């Protein structure tokens, strides 16, 4: 017989977003202000709960919508998030978070839409628009271009620079 750890019970609970097994808190009285374990067998796993926290936290949600989740793989970002977890008395531990799973599952839908609030002025439609626009082009004000448009612009500039150096040569850049 396997011994259960502190947060596991005999109840089975699976994440409503990604389907992995969740941990259920058998004791009441948690003081957590974020990533609080539920007493009932329903909800999100720790990875999906972290993503849900990030998408409900302004302006982080807009920045991640524009740039994508790859920056979450950086250790200094993870350390900063661990500090936030400690300050908010999280039930989850930083070591429980699989940042690669968050990145891999980034595009999975949530069981509920994001709504704007007094601390988060962004709603789901605005996050979707920000994601479609791509990342901001620095030095161009509020101009947004998709990653593909930025890559094509860089290729054009590279071709132009090479033509200035080799005006008679044929140039193929892939």
C-alpha cells in the first residue's frame, strides 16, 4: 500500500484544464492568498493554477500574451515567482511547479474566461487581441507586428545591406 503525502487523499481529482491528477487539501484553515489547495476534489493542477494566476495578474498577463510563455523558462523569473509565492503564503511549493509543462500547455483553454476587475483591467478578448498583434516594436510607439512580420522586415533590411556591398551579385537569403 502506498502512503499518501500531506496533500493527497483517497479522493481522485483531475485538472479541469490539462487532465493531470491534482492534490486535495484534507485540512481546513489554510492562510494562502494564492495557489490555495481546495478541500473538494475539483479545480486546476498547480501548473494550470500558476498559469491562471499569471493570466489574472496585470500587467504580466498582457506582457505574456504579447511575447508568449518562453520567458517563464528563465531561472531568474522562476525565482521571482517563488518569492511572490512565499510572500502570499502559498499552499504550493515552488519545487512543485513544472515550468516546462506550463509552457507546453500554454494554449490549452481554461474552464472559465478571464474577466476584468478592479486589479486587472484586461479581459479575455483584450488578451486574445494582444496575442494576435504580436510583440511591440520597440522605438515605434504603440506599433505592433507579428513575429513573422518582424522576421520579414529583418530579412529585407539584410538583403538591402548586402546589395549595397555587392550591387552586381545575386542574393539568396533563407
